[in-house]
C-alpha cells in the first residue's frame, strides 16, 4: 500500500510526534506507516484522514496490481 502521509504532514507542518499525539499512537507507528512497514487499521486511517481533512483515498492507495 502506498501512502502520502509524509507529504500531508509536511503540508500541515506537523512532526511525527505531533501527529502521533493527535491520533493517540506512538511516533514509531507514524514512522512505520510512512515507510510502508505497517498498514494502518481502518479506524487509524480514518483518524489520519480527519486530521488532514482529506479522504482516506487521498492519503492511501493500493500499489498497482497486475
């Protein structure tokens, strides 16, 4: 799964720690999502989308599947 979380965070001038605090997870969780090591739950994806006032689809997308 691809994500544009790092870009959205930069656009909103938020650190990983600040974003993590807003949604109630650890900074390491944010880092793992940004680097693609962790796929967030639906609830977590919705919380992230709410912080950035974007749809989940604007933040996350499936990688091309052939």
